[in-house]
C-alpha cells in the first residue's frame, strides 16, 4: 500500500536523512577521506547507510507503522504528536550521530591506542586552509608582504583591518600602510594613508609580526622583527 501525506514525509525522513547526518558527523570529527572529493561517492554512501538503518527501523517499528498507516494527523492528540516528533528526531538525527561518534572513537583508538578521549575527537581541525588558521585569531601587529617582483610592502593590522576567509581569495586590508626598505625594514607610516588592500594569492611571502611601538627608536627606521 502506497503512503501519502504525513506518512510519506516520515518515510523520506527515516529512509534518506540518517545517512547524510551520519556522514556529516564522521567528516566533522575525522575529516574528509580522499574519495569524498567525488560527490557521487558521498551520495551513494549516505544513501547506503540510510537504507541499512531504514531496514533496521522497519524491523523494530514495522508493527507501529502498520497501525498508523490509516490515521490522519487529526487523529492524534497534541501529546501524541509531540511524542512522535521526539521519536523521529531521535531516529533521524540522534541515532546516526551516535553511531558516527562511536565509529570515529573506535577508529581513532586503533590509530592512537594511548590517546585520551579528548584527543580522539580533536584529531581533525576543520579549518579549511592554512590562511584561515593563521588569520582567524591573529593579534594586532605588523604585516609585511614580499611581492613577486621582490618588493616589500606592508603596514599595521589592527581591529580595523580585515582578512578574507575560505572560499574567497586570500586578501588583506591593512588599516595603516607603511613605507618599507628594500630589506623589509619598517621605516615610517605613509602620511595620509587610509589603509592598504593587498591580494595575497600572487605574492611570494606574507609575514605576521608582533606589535611594537614604532616611536621607540632614535633613528629614522624601525624593524618590528627585532622585538617579540
């Protein structure tokens, strides 16, 4: 007998969504595998898990589903609807997530037998790129950049500066531009500068330097790399 209405929606939830929840949790803690680059592989794997767990649910709750197939949503009381919704939440999201966590912990223990529970769930850092890792918690300071033509440019990166993040191109807005020597030494702030924008995809090097006081020297130049 074909199902329709709320039964059909419930069938889709139980037969399709758990696999994607399971796969998402595994990727969150264990990171993507090489085959995850192929969308078709991820889709087939998620549907296969959904089918497997759907059959398990059918074996456990087949009798209940048979009793409910002739009922409409109006036949349920408010508390019954709440109970069914809670059960669906557990079956669709909690159970697949729990399975993914258990399998990840087991796999991590095999790779690192002496690791703690905390270490097993901190093996993978989901930060997408090294650029994002370097800039997400960067303290105020100096930044200098070596361009492809061998020229040093840079300035101050403070609270009014900005770093782009994945998936956008690597770019910096420095709130104060500085004049640099040929050796990369910070000489002085550029008068009247309203900041500096730099696209960093096509440069040789980007250095993040500790913040220092540019007025503490008695010469006309200043190299922030000599401190911190």
